[in-house]
């Protein structure tokens, strides 16, 4: 698994009895060579390649192809969590690993939690053919009668083009809010926090430059009326990351500026 990575996935695999092997993530995503070095024979690889959570990197194409070749050859399953790739603000759309040649062993997971709303409680999974019967059997054991009405309504929303129009509108709104956050961070928090060059998503990591720990920075933010998650909360084995996770999509530009000023007051 990626380190840092998605906590709920870590918990799910641990509840299933899996042994978690963390692989550090850099600015280009998970490095296959480092993964092979620490775990030559994994059962599965879990990734967020389109927009790594929580650091925001996009897995480089050569690494995607390397992972696909190696995992297919060694019989390793790949679990691709595509949790918010709809919100990409610059550059060309990034294809899913599941859409590349040689991806027959890849599970693609997605949800409408971020693109629509969590209370909808709808997600999807693109399953390799050889696993379809086993997955359907497990699905029936977990929930025999899933809600049908919401699925029919969402299918119509998709097929009639409403979802695509919604995404175009929200990408424009969220992209402008990310730019507002960048500008305010440079204005009020230069030398204190540094944003990576993220191009997608609804939140971003921010690395501390002032020697403060993630916990201290998060506590100071909370005392100033802000919720900023600790970056090290998502680390499995790493001790070198110090920073915060900042959300921007739910706030207008005035609220973003107010938050940046409060955060600067908290951390300076």
C-alpha cells in the first residue's frame, strides 16, 4: 500500500487479516522498484493512481505500465481506487489503469460520494472476468436486496447528460477555489506552508516549513477555529512528513482567504 495512504482502506484490509506492507510515495506516486524491494511477492497492490491520497501525486505513466506488466506476470491483483478523478483542473484527463492494455487483473473502485453526495451511498466496481462469480456471491451474502430506486435515478441522470454537465460546472468552480487557496497561501503563509503542484481533487496537502510537527500545527489551527487534518495521521511507517490536509472545494473565495489569515495567525 501507498505510504501515506487512505486510512479506511488500511483498516478494511487489516480487518480482513492482511499484512500491510507500506511503500513510500514520492512526487510521481508509488515507485514499483521500491515496492518490489520491500515485498517481492505481494498478494495485491492497492493504489490511488489518478490523485494519490493524501499527497495528491498522479502516478506516472511509466510506473503504471511497469506495475501492470510485473503484477500480471507474477499473478498479483491490483486494486485501483479512483475516488475523485472527475475533478481534474488542468492538463489532459488521466486514463484509469483499468483502461490500459494488460489490465485484466485490475479491480477499479469508484464512488459518487464526492462527485454528487455521500448520502446517495452508491459506488461501483469494475471486476476482472475471472473474479465476477466470486464477487457476485459475496455481494449477495452481504446485502441480498440493494436499493434499486436510487440506482435507476442515477442511471437516468448519467445517460441524459446531466452528470457530465454537473461535472463541468463543478470543475470550473473548484478549480477557481484551488487557485484562490494558492494565492492566499503565497500571500499569508509563505515560508510556513508549501502546497505541492496538485492538479485535481477537493483537498490538498500542505507541507510545513517552519519545523512544527503535524500535531502541533493541527492543534493550533483547531484553537483558531479551523479544522486541518494532520498529514502524519495517514502515514503507515513514514516519519519524515510534517504537514496538514486542507480542504478548499466547500468554501468560497472570501472564506478561503479568511481561513488562510486565521491559519497564518495560528502557525506564525
